[in-house]
C-alpha cells in the first residue's frame, strides 16, 4: 500500500481524493489545507486526519508520496519541501518557471525521489493524433483551446 499525503482540498484536491478513495494501491494518510472545513470534508471521506500545513503533516504522518494539488503559486515551494523531506511527489501542472522546474528535478535526482507533473492532455486521443500529423515538424507556436469536464463553477 502506497501512503499519500494530499496537499490541497480544493477542486484539484477533491479530484485526487476521489482517486485515492477508489484506489486499491493508495491510502491517504493526511489531507492538508488551510481551509479546515474543506480539509475535514475530504479527510472524512478518505478516513484520515487533517493538518493545517505541509510541515505539520510531514512531521506527524508516515507517507511515501505527496500529492500537490494546491493553488498554482504554491507548487514549486511545496514540491521542494516535499522532496527535501524525502517524499516522492506528484504535482498538478504547472510546476513553475523553467528555472524552478529545473531546480525541482535537480533536487528529485539528488534525493533519488520521483517527481511527476500531471499533464493529462498528452494522453488525449486528439493530442496524440496532432502529434502523429506533425511528425518530425517543430512548429513555433500552437494555439489550443480546451476546458475541464465538467465545466468549472462560475466562482472558479
């Protein structure tokens, strides 16, 4: 069983919580969010405790992996903290600027920890077909439009 700390109890966090809840290979050991009511709602569904910040969760819970599903501007900092604490990391996109991405992957290699950034579009049939049609061409710019399904709430 792979034990996971989930950072973020918002829209992306809820998606990952559902995956954790239905998985037979993963077990959530803590949900972390500053919004305690959101964290509690997900943690109750997962049967695990909550924490108000990552450092608290890292200190209190034995885990293998951290899932970073927080607001975009926090991704780099939390990935670096998770890797520094010895965890493998899955992070929602985007990870950060090019320099930040390089820093995160350097740290993951030096710590011998896996780091994966979620970008599900690479598995979409339409994107694979586009890659096939482009062949060896290297376009200078592609403009793509997509949306999440279901459509996000108006507040989002």
